[in-house]
């Protein structure tokens, strides 16, 4: 019996003559026998059969939240995340339970709906602030959505209270490195490296060096991470970035493809692969990657701009214009979006709108040039 397959399944003893009556039409088993069989099948990993039995039972007795939770766990095991989410919600309607809500969050997580995962985890933490699993999963979701500051705020107090916890240190160090706080990240890295070399440590060191623009140093550390554990999450995504920034576009594209073999929902790999294909004018191939990146991070400006750029390249200028107009409302200092939007307006003979956008471009360019000395000095 595999514990991972049995997780979430709890045997429920049902008493009374009603529940010992046979289920006519579908099976000769009593409800109690059917339920016992479903739990046994679930524990044995025979999930499709378990789901069938749970469904039969719930047709007769729909108001059993524990059984619905068991069914949801089995559905998760077969990859039917949407169905599992629906069952967990029905279970929670009948009986609020932080453990079931955590399982609901995990189902959203497996479905790559990280925004909804965060909402459910916050409810779990409202009920139980001491739930470390919910805390770490929340930090992981924030990282996947690029919310590095939220991770730092969330985990810094935990790290101070538990300096020896490598899981907390690794997530915090990663968030600090990705947020460009290289000095603070290095302090955390030093605490971790004292515990020995590992793929996680090497990737964290590479992430910090990448943030500090030491791309060759980052490439060396990330290569070592891959040697130690080629299945480490994000490792090929950062390897691809390091290769790109050291001039190897082909190697970078191959690395992003490899990351997506391990994790189809990796945002950076989808975005960068879509961008590279868009640059090569392979628009039909680029678009699905960019759209999936936007599904992982709804509203992300970079993904929205790349999708608009694909439509621009496909000469779907009306669609591109609509997307760009929405982008500049959300991010009025997004220079490249204003440039492309001005180009479209001029092509559409909308000179006044084009001139307006060109004025915005000139203003933003002047502001960038004024900031250059300060940026160089800080570097």
C-alpha cells in the first residue's frame, strides 16, 4: 500500500438499518459494504474503481462531507482537478474543516491555479496560524506568481525563529535573490552552505549571482545544480536564462523546453520560450506558450505584451491595438507598449493618437536617460 495514494481517505463507519440496506439497481452491496470497498480500493491505488463506488454511494447519501472529501482525494490522484475542487467545495458547504480546505488548496495548486490556491491558504491560516504546511505552500505560490516581497514578509519572521529550517531558508533566500536583495540573500545562502553542498544550494547561489548580473558565475553554479539533481524545480528555467544572458540562444531555448517537460506550468520557461519563438517569427508556435504563461500568472504585463507582439507580427493589428491600449492603462510607463501602439495608430491613419503616443515615448525616453547615471553608479 502506498501512503501517498491513501492520503485523504478515511474509513467511515456507518450504523443503522437504513445504511445496511442494499443499493437496488446498481449493486447488491449495502452502502456500508460499498463504502468500505471504496476506501480499500483507494488505499490500493485503484482510484477509478474507488471513484465509481464513491459515486454510487453519494447518489444515495449526498450529504456526507467525509465521503465527498475521500472522493475528491481520489479524483486528484487521477488528475481530475476540476472535479476534485467541486467535491471539496461541496464537502466544505456541509462541514467547514481546515484540513479539507487545505486539500482544496492543494487541488488548486496541482491545477496551476495559484491565485485561488493563495485565497484558500489564507483561509486555512486564519483558522490555524501554526499550520507550517500552509505557510510554506503559500510562500511557494507567491514565488510562482513573482510576488517576492510577499514571500520575504511572510518568511522573514519564521526564518528568525527557525534559522535551522532549510525549507524556510531556501524559499526566503530565493525570494531575496529574485527581488535583487543580493546582500540579504547571501546571508541566508551562507547559513545554508554551512550544512553542506546540494542542488538547492547551488541553484540558490546561481539565482543570487544572476540577480547580481554575474551571468557566467550563475551559469557555473546552475550547471552544478543540474549535475546534483536534474529534476530540481526551476533549475532548467534558470539555466536557460543564464545561457541566454551569456549568448547561447539555442541552448537557452532547449533548456526552457526541458523545464516544461518537468513542469508544464513554469511561468518563466513558457514566457521565454514564447518570446524566442516570437522573435524568430514563429508566431503560431509562440502563442500557446505565451497564453499558458498568462494562465499561470493572470494579468502579467510581460505575457500580455508578448501576446500583443505576436498579434502585431501576424498583422492582426486591431487585436494588438486593443491589448496594447489595455496594457498602457495598467502600466502607463511601459515604453515598448507605447512605441508599438504609436506604430499601429500611424498605420491606421490616426495621426493625433499616434502623435500623443509618440510624445509619451519621448517623455519616457528622456526619463530613462536621466536615470542612467544613477543606475550606473548603483551598479
